């Protein structure tokens, strides 16, 4: 038996009436919420070039906006579990979607970087809170056997939302102006929120423990009952993966100039990374679904294979002279492995933590990942300023990837220890 399936899902009155709403519909609603989350999270990245032109500012002048987005998301991830325990998933889920929808709508009225940053930090708090609620709800709806596959499917919505934003963002801005992106991102959440409210549990998930930990805060509970080692390793894995993902996303267009790309075509690297990530998401979800049906779910093994692909892709990019088309294929492969790592750390949290701690576990894992999203680009920028060659900078991304494989081994050992402890 794998640790991914070792924690029981408690059944109680907090679980939504899926016989009435239909579990397929409920999962689809959770997926849509995460799609909108992904669309609104990434919307600022493709709007900034237009804003820089309209406001006559350099792209670097919008750094506070990106920082505000990351800080807001981290706050949302951190507070979700505690708020859900106190007020219930339904109320917190409703508030999170309303918050990011409203703040996104008002973003179109921003006239300077300060106002834009303020709107983004508020919207990102809602975005960060909505994701753990949607993932925890999908796991509860589908049941213990399929909860990992459900969480992977719903998390794929982040990549889908990012791709949709990349496809429709340009035409929207060309025809209606940059405000149209935030208008669309602000309206659509209110279309989905009634259905999201309906499928969410009315209260906090029932607890499976009855001892002193029952009175502990959700965050402290992540370190109780023999879960401390697993929690620390999961946070470290999330930090390493996010560090690699955001370092490559942030600096990829700049680094690609040394790979023979023109300034006009350098952004194609981000598109290749995103498309590779979505393709990897779909493949990972299909593989885990097949494993579930076979009764042998091995998420950590699948993640290890993906990270090996990342290491091979990065090493080839940095050491071998390949044509631009092959560069984009390699970037797509790296994107597939790394974005799967983000999905995978979510799935590991869903699989390991009991239901009443699931939103907290998912949220804090993503929050620690956001710390990595600051550190990775900062290291890349520092190496550039020191005069490192772009190919050497790309090669440094192998270090966190190798460390992530070691951490996955530690997670397997910690999971087995926790399972043995709970069985004794």
C-alpha cells in the first residue's frame, strides 16, 4: 500500500450532497474556478507590455506589481486553512471568489503602478485562497480512492487558464484595450460562484482525530501525529520546484537571445514552457487515473521520472548546440516536468493529510513554493549581473531539480514511517 492512499477520508455532514448536484458537475465547477484562478493570476504578465507603452514606463517599473501578486497569493494560501476551520469551506470559498473577481474588475480603473499593485495584492489574496478550497472540495467529492486523480485534474485548470489567457489576451487588448482583460477576469467569477457555493460543504470538514490535537490550530496540526517530517519535506520540495519554475519563466526570454532567437521571437520560449506544462499535466492526470484504477498509485515515482526529464532537458540546452526548433521542444519538456512538480506537490498534500487538514496542507505547500518563486529569479538576476554566460545560468537549474529528487526519496520514507505509526 502506498502512502498516497494511507490517510482515510472522513465522511460526515460537511460533505456536499453530490447525489443532488452530481459529482461530475461538482468536479467541473471546481475545475472552472481553478481555470479562472490561472487566467487571473497570469493576466498581468501579458498586460504589462501594453501598460508600459501606454503609461510610458519601463517594464522594470512594474516589478512592484509582480511582487504584490506573489505576496497576495502567499497570504491567501496561508490563511485559507484556518479560516475554513473557523467559518467553513462554503463561506470561505464564496468570499475568495468574490474577492478576486471584484478586485480584478476594479483593476481596469488603475491609472498608475501604485493603484495597480494595490488591486493585484487584493485579487491575489482571493486567488490564493480559492485554489486550496477548490482542490480540497474536489478530493472530498470524489472519495478516498480517486482523490489524488481528482486533485490533479482540478489543478490542471491553472495551466488551462494560463493558456487561455495567452490565446485571448492579445485579441482582447487589440480590439478593446487592456482593460478588457480585467473586465473579463472580473465578470466570469461571478458567473461561476453560485454553483461553487452550492457544491462546497457547509461547514468545516469532520475530524478524524479525537485527542488533544483536536484543539490545535490547523497549522500546528500539520506537525502533529507523526506528520512533522513529511510536512517539512513537502514544503522543501515545493520551494525547490517553484524556484526552478519561476527562475526559468522570469529569465527565459532574456536567456533565449543567446540561443539564436531574435528579440521578437524570444517570448516563444514562455509559450513553449506553458504548452509543455499543460501537456505534462494532462499526461500526469491520465497516468495517475490509470494507476488508481489498477489500485497502485505512485505519484512520487511519476514525479521522479518527470524531474529526470527536466534534468536531461536542462543539461542538453546548456551543453549542446541545437537549432531554435529543438530549443523550444526541450523547453516544452522542461516545462512539462516542472509544472508537473507543482501539480504533484498538491497531490501529495491531498493524499497524505486527513480531510480536515487538506486545505491547510495544500495552502501552506503553495505558500512555501511562493517563497521559492522569489528566490529563483533573484539568483538568476544575480548571476546575470556577475557576467555568467546564459547557458551556464540555465545549467544551474539542475541543482534544485537534483535536490528535489532526493527530497522525494525522503518523502517516501517519511510517508512509510507515518503509515506504520498510524497502523500501530
